[in-house]
C-alpha cells in the first residue's frame, strides 16, 4: 500500500494517547507542546478549536506563571495537575507527586520552550502537515465538520505555504468498530466509533490502539530530525532495550 507522505505529523491531543499512537506508528519523531495537554472542561469541540487558536497565536502566554494554578481533580498517582487559565489547558504530566509548582516551574517552562521552538520551526518549513486529534474517552461531546473546518481555516491562514490535513477521531459510546461512521471533506476526515478501554467498570483515558491501525497506516512522514537528534534517540533506545533485557 502506498502511503501518503507528510513533511510533519503532529498530535492535537486531546490527551497523551494520540501522541503515543503516532510514535508507535513512526509518524511522530519528536516531542511537541500539545502532546500531553487537554481541555476537558471545554468538551471535544472546544478542545480541538482551542488547540488551533493556541498554535496560530504562536503559543503566546503559554504556561505563564501568573496563570497557572492547581487543579487536583485531574491528579494521577504519579503527577499533580495544573490549569493554565490563559489557555484553558490542563498540564497533568509535568510536575511529579512530592514536588510543587515553584520548584518545578523553571524546568517545565524551559522544556515547553524547547518544544514550542521546535514545533514552530518545523511548521514554518513544512509544505504538508497532518494534524491528528483523538478524543480522550472521558471528554464529552464530539468534533464535527464545522470544528475541523475552523481549524483548517485557521492553520491555512497562518501558514499559507503549507497544505494541511486533519484526521479527527471521536469516541462514540456504544458504536462498535464495525459500525464506524466516517465523514470526509476537503482536507479532513472524521472517524466516530467506540474505542474505550473499560477497567473495573469505569472508562479510562486509555484507548484500543489496535482499532486505529487502519487509520494511521495510510500515512508516512519525512524524517526531519538532525543527525544529533537521531544519535541521541538511538542512545535512548539502546538504554531502554538494556533495561528491558535486565528485567528479563
């Protein structure tokens, strides 16, 4: 199967599952600012529109210290959650339990500054961009055609030299994969079906990644990494492989 190739493939969230899947399929080769953040309070449509606004706004006031406050409702066993009131985004994977915002802020802020710089540079030089959005099953609502067209218009106006495509995947409870609804238009695809992972009777943030294979395997990405980045990535992979070997 001939795959459609893009200069850049990025995750728009809604949470970490999207980025994790893109990495597994070799479509995301670096870390970007939107990989692990979401806007559950805004619902699905609000999440994807907010992400587009943040991108075309150049990430202005992103995670500004005066806008960041604790949001314990989204804490996890390992991380504390914080809300950036300036963007409406929740940061739930950056400050470890046992730490605090004051001591962690310089490191977290610098990390995101690197990711934003990398993302905007790649975006400015790309001629074709695929943006993928996959809903966290716990977030209410769905993304519709008006929402993806809003994002496409915003991206295209901000970066007229690139051709954008959006793939959005909605979690519709009770709609089995065999009943998947697909909507296609100029520059976008919307897939809707139930891909929840239910644990102990409760839906989790996890998704059934096996159900996404046919969607993602149609795409490929140009390797935009520098030699230094490739060497660093190879070293990290060797270290992970060695840890796995020690564990067995």
